[in-house]
């Protein structure tokens, strides 16, 4: 409790009381360090119906929807109206997170860094803003999973000589997006992937990144998982958080985010198989223990077969674990 010295002039006492009241209100509205539940998102193949099906299955609304911008043609890339309006026009207060390649198929970072694609970036930035009325933050994932080499925009593996051009292009892209009217709303996620090259040398600079994100998937070897992957879900999760695979797994990228003073989030994650409940539980515990900003589940069989909504009979344990951790039954 604060006490006002007595006696005190009337004006001073009145001012002090106002200050105390303001401080009390501020203190009452500051959340506890780990009290907030991470935002939950879903990728549903650029389909609002797929999102609604996931929500019905889970028993709650999601906070965010991950959507992907076309990377085959500039004319499809430039105009995101179809994505924001036609596909997700009925999203209500759910917020869109955009995967935005800095370059697309048959283009290059060498050209991007010189300004060759500025107009395409500017047009897309304006389109996104025009379809997200309000003042809330809009998360962009520029060239997500850039530390791999499976996408046209990747600079991992055999493409690492392109890293300097990638960094210069990211910085220019950032300037274009922030430079449009309303561009201060954009937040940029440095969204990396496991099982690829070390992403830390690809960091474009603290002032060009707002969030550190990471993509995490598990598929056991026996069911076609990567050659480096563990077949046991518990061991696979433990290695990810304890740098058992490499220093840029889940645990490593969390440390990296903390060193940079940036929020950390799981931009994509998925699990596979009837024995993956422990992986789901490990993720749930990790999210809460580390004050992770958000997580987005890959409820799709496109690219990675992680869809859970159709697998309750096939995978009873992990689907039950997912609902228990993140569904309506998990809410107080």
C-alpha cells in the first residue's frame, strides 16, 4: 500500500491519488509471466471449411489461420484478395498469418536485393493491409524454412552460397512492407525448420525480425520418416528440446530467440502415427513452460500427412492427447 504524507496541500493530494490510482490499474492489468495460454492456429490447405471442420473436431475456435501465398506466378502472388476475401472472408475475428516467399519460382535473390521485385512486394503488402481492417499486428513469414533447399526460396544445403543475397533481400523486403501506409502493423517471423542447415548464419539482423519461429514435425522411421529421425516418439521429442539432433532444434531455437530478445513461437507442427501421444504431450508442456507466443498445427495431408480430424479411430491416443491439451476440455 502507498500512503500520502499528511498534512498535504489539496492539489498535491489530489495529484498523488490520481497517480496511485493509475499505478494500481497498471499493476492489475499486467499478466503473470506464464499465465497466458499460447495462441492456437491451424493450417487447413487454404480452405475455410477445413478450418471450420478442425474447430468442430477440437471443440473450440482457433486464434489464427496460416495461409500460403502463391509462388508460381507474380500475378497470383501480387493480389491476395482471393485469399483474404474469397477463401477466408468469413473468418470473423480469426487472424491470418501469411507465408510470403521473398522470391518465387524462376527468380533470384541476386535480383531481389537490387529492387527488381519491389513493386510485387508493395502490391502484396497493400493487398494484405486492405483485407485486414483494424490496428492489430499482422504476422508475415518471409521465405519460411529458408534453411532448407526444398523450396524455390531456400538457401540451405547446396544453396548456402546464396545466404548474403538472401539477407540483403530480406532487409529490402522488410523495408518495402514497412514502407507502405499501415506497414508498421507487420511483424516478421524468422521461421526456420528442423532437419536442415543451421539457420543462424541466415539471420538478417535484429532490427529486421520481430519473432523467431520454428517448424517441427515427427514421423517415425518405420512409417517413412527421415533417415536421421528416431522411431520412438519420446526419444524424438527429447532430442529436439535437448539439442540431441543439432543446436537449432526446438530447444536451440528457443535459446536463440531468448538471446535475441525476441518472442518464440512454433509456426508449424505436426505428428504422425498411433504412438505419437507422448510427442503431443511434450509439445503441450513445452509451450506452457516456455511462454511460447503461439503454435499452429498442420491439419493437412498436403506435404506432410498430419491431419488429425479424420483419424480418431486410427490414432486414438494422439487424437485424445491433442484434444486434452488444446481443445475445449483443456479450458478452465
